[in-house]
C-alpha cells in the first residue's frame, strides 16, 4: 500500500507520497526532483553541491522511516532522534538553496 502525504508538490502539483523524497521551501511542499530541476536553472556551482547533500539527507529520512518499526524500543528512540536531525539538516539546506537561487 502506497501512502500519500497531505501535500501536493508546489511545482508539478502532484500528490507527494511518503516513499518519495520531498522537502519544503518558500512556496510550499515540493518533490526533491522538482526542486532540483528548479534549482539547477541557477549557474551557481555551490547549488549543485548543496543539492547533492540535500538528496543524501532526504534519503536518510526515508530510510529511518522505513526501519524504525523493525527495531527494539531503545534503538527506535535513537533512529527517531537521528531522523529529526536529518529533517533539520534538510530544512537548512533547502532554505539555503532557495535563498541562493532567488
């Protein structure tokens, strides 16, 4: 069963699924792939680096969500804390990219 989020991508307007990489920027929720294409219109080299790091953080979030219910409670807490850290880092990267390309 594929679960969708409550959000639609602010670029392509399609429903965002929990299994997809997504983030939030100044215009709302967005698929990572849509955001990447939007950001790559910029010629700023550091944007490419930031996008690569953002993708890694988003993949970690998806992985934490996938495995968190398969471990014991003590490990679950650690994975939950790590997921929150990855979400924070992804938000910071997204905000910085968004500000760089405006």
